[in-house]
C-alpha cells in the first residue's frame, strides 16, 4: 500500500543505490533532482488527498451495496445559513454530521445546542481552522483539537471522537495529534466543491453525478449554493432510491467519547 513509511523506505533505498552507482560510474545531477521531484510529488498527493490514507488512515465511505449515503457539513456553526439548513433537514427528517470550528462556538452556543438537540452529530474540525494549520507543530495541533473539544463539551456536555482535517490536508504532525487525542479521522468520498461552485444548478449536477452506495458527501453550511440546492439534492437522492442516514450509522462509528 502506498503510504508515507513505504515511500520513505523505497526512496532511501533508491537514493543509496543511485549514490553507489554515481560513485563508480557517474550520473548527471538531474537524476537526483528528478528523484527529489517525484518524492515531493508523492508527498503532495498524500497530503492533499484525504482518501489516500498516506499519513493516517481515514474513514471516507462505507463498503456497502446498500442504497445508503450520508451528508456532512463543515465550517459551522454560522447564523447565516446553518439555521436554514437545519430547517430543511428537519422538514425532510434527515440527520447529518456537522464538523464544527471551535472558535465559532462561543458566539453560537444556542445554535450548536440546536444541532445536537435535533439529532445531528457534531465532529471536530479544529478550533482555529487556521490558514497555516498544516504548518503547526504536532503539539500545537494537539492543543488546537483539544481546545475545540473543550468548547464543545462546555455547551452540549460531550466530546467528539470524529475529526475532519481542515482543508482535508494530512501530514505526520497531524497524525501525531490524532493519535494523541484518540480521534477517528473522517474524510469524504464526494467533495461538492460548494465553496467554489456558486450556482445551485451546477452544484446539484456535480454532486448527484458522483453518488454511489456508501458515499459520504462533503458540504459546507457556510455556502448559499448548498442551501439553495439542498432540497433538490434530497429529492434526487431519494428518487434514485438512496436512503440518507446519519454518518456515524453509515460508517458504524461511535461519535462521542
């Protein structure tokens, strides 16, 4: 399996072999540059593909033939669109997963409580969701995740076990933080791109074209296009025979510590 440890072993062995060959026969310098570029490309792929399991194993879908899917929302809670999304979910009797940012809880405690009271699960999406989160040390990442846990427990009385990496980026430091906090990293199999696609019709087409049994769909409850297309998405999924169930039930995970 392609992962960080295996790649390091292979590339170290290649580097030693090339150095040995170069010592006896000589090699052009660009061979070593090419090896470095290939190595860095693989690290980039592993960091930015949450489903690659390159640094840490993530749960991104269910291995099932049942017509079941789950929907999730990142980056809330936000008074702009989260309440309206909750109304839509309640109207259609659907429970979802909300991966929340800790720093947004203090000013939205009632909203977080509502998410919990209405039967949705809440996961950890870091406290800061900092632009430079990926460059944090392992210790700083760990404290960031624990801080989100504390903020959430203060409001609803439970701590999340499910964690979704900010921007979907993983690296060795984040792996250490995940293991330290005993989190279960959760990804997705369908990325809606709702932070980029502003047209509800195009967003609907993008998401519905990728549905399959066991899919986990990533939305953001901070995007108007998601709010606008959500009823149509639910109708389409049900028309195709899909049952939208809560993420923890689809993936058979315990959401809280």
